[in-house]
């Protein structure tokens, strides 16, 4: 058809579209407004290669028409292809779809995305413990915002508020720290039982859960930690604190809090206090620790930090007295004894 009309010509077995020079090719972009190109900057376009296969721009036009595509939304790195496709739509007398060229997602340094900056498979985010609703929330804010500094936005709200005309014209920066923060907000606000189930499934998928797993106990642990974690992956170390026989120790933390000249004495005095208590709940443990700190003329933190490292291996986590109650007296005493 195009060859017969003189709009294309043969070059051996290949078919070449003839680009008429000194013309303007224009289209209305839903984000950028009117966009114009000069045909003087566009060379004749191969439609069919010599091996009989269609080129990208020709295939796009025919395929989109056959599928009745009404809107073509793609990255702005494709904007130079659009005038070539517009000319083909017009030559083939096909209805032109609406075009929108969205800005690319960039790394924090403003360059193209690479794997270390977050350009990875969607399944990798799942393996990292990112919740699907948090990822959808974050991606919806890539180059668009609803206003009023709103950042936590469920998909239903995005659908109500989104207008492609409001998409920024400049590239959006992908920030893993921001994604992690948003994910943490979804975790914090999620129903505890649902979060416990999701975290359990995540651990099961990584083959971490063993026969010592107690679901009711786990729900209590999740309730204490949900405001302190940012991803489901963070629950791996939480699980190990409470369900493994031995804690995994941060050597720097051990050096800082458990290898001072008086560390053994402090840990031993804490152990003796715990052994002597009839009740073992967070309120009575805290009361005992603060009383002991007074007797030893120490700040409460000087008992709390060594105890935390001794029983969890970490310097951060849930409140110490919550953690001790959840661990249980036997496991706490066993781990303290290791450093007496």
C-alpha cells in the first residue's frame, strides 16, 4: 500500500518509508503539551528489514492499532520515536492514539538507574521484605504527588486523585531509604495479626521457621517490634533472638558493653536479681533494674545496655523489659550467664 502510493520504496527485499523533508511533525503530549519535530532531522525509515521482519516503530504502530490502543504512555527516552510513528499513522490513515511521555526514574546521583540503586526485578523487592502496597504507594509518587505533602497513599486513593497531566516533566529520583520508610509506615499501621501472618509466610519462604515456632508467641513479639522494623526482612533477626537457642552477637557491641572491667559484675548482679524475683513480667523486671541501679550508684542505662547485648546480641531493638518478658526467664538467665 505505502509503496504503491509512493510513500515507501524498495531497497532490495527491504521496504523503506520515505520521509518528506522540510515538514513539521507535531503531536499533543498529555504531559508536555505540543511537541514538534522537523523532518529534516529524521532520515528515511526502514519498515521491513531484508530478512522480512518489521522494525520497532512500524511494528508498534500496527500492533497498537490492531489492539485498539487509545493511550501510549511510556518513558521520555522514547519521545524521539513518536514523530516517526506519527508519520506512519498518518500514512496508513489510522487514528492517532494519545501520547504521554513520562520522565525516567533516576538514581540518587541523578544518573540512569543501575541495580545497586534499585533497578531490579519486582520479585527482588518481595525478597527484601517490601510489602506490595508500600511499593505501589512509593512508585505512584515517582514524578507525581497529590499535594499537601501526603506520602502514605493507598492505591484506591491514588486512583481517585491521579491525573496524568500533573506528572512532573523532570526525572524522579529513586531513593531506597524513602521506600524503606514508607514500607515501615505500612508495617506499623497494619493489623498485628495480619502482619504476624505475613512475617511468618516471609520467614517460611526463606526456610527459617523450625518446629519450635509458636504462633501465639510470635504475634506478641510482632506487636512489640512492629513500630521498630522497616521490612519483613528485619523480622529474620527478630525471630532468631526469640526462637534460636543462641543469640547472634555483634562483636562491636560485645566489645563496647560486655568487655569493660566491671561488665561481668554488672551482668552477674542483674542475673542474681532476676533469679530472685517471683514474678517475671516487664513491670517487675524494670522495677528491679532501677532499684539495682540505685544500689550500685549507676545510671539505669549502665545495666540496660549490657543486658540488651547479652540477651539479644544487638544494641537496638524493642524495649529491654518487653524483650526480657517475651524471651522468658530461663533463656534470659542462660544468655546472661554466658557473660558473667
